[in-house]
C-alpha cells in the first residue's frame, strides 16, 4: 500500500494529522500510477464493516464542503486524477460519502491548498527542488502534515 493512502484517506481524512498535501520534487510521474492504483483500491464503506478502508464524512455539511473544495481546485486548474465524489455505498445510500480523491497540478495559491479540506483528498504539488517544496509547506497556515517525495534520498 502506498503510504500516503493511509495517512491521507484513513478516517476519511478527518483527523488533525491527515496528510493533506504531497510535494513531489522533480515531478510526480514516477509516483502517479502507483498512487492512483492505491487510492482506487481502497474500499469506501461504513466504518464498522470489516472491509472498510474509508468511512463516511462526519456530516452532510462536511461532505458538501469537501466536494466544494475539490471543485474549487479543478476550477483553478488542478486535475482530478482520482475522483471520489458521487460514491454510493450499497445499504448506506444516504451516507455522507466521499471516496479517495487525488488532485494533481495543485499550486499554493489555490483554495484547495490554502484551506484544510478535512476529507479524503490528497493535493499533489510538483516542484523543482526540495527547498521550493519546503518553502510551500512550512508557512502553511494550518500547519497540516505534508509528505515530500524525491527521486533519490
């Protein structure tokens, strides 16, 4: 399992140390497909079901806010490479479901980056250097957890 998936999507991304952004130094080409495959493999279901990887959002309002921020990112130029909106869970059709979502081409000025989505969404930024990536992460208002990926250590 790709480490970002549990850290970003577990508890439907609704915990204070969920990784909400990943910075890919030198681009995310190497990581794109494995990350997409891992996100798509996660099962959205009620938290008490044995096969659940991602549970529901805490309220209808939380779901709507999460979906609004996903759309905001897309409207501002991010690409939704895995879209968790519109998920239906059999037996729980009225649930507040948002599945794992990956936004690529995110920039620091975008609302989806500046606001804490607090949902199962990983915003992916691509930078040319680790210094640039840390420059994006360190002053982030919410001090959210970040993950930095490099081609080499």
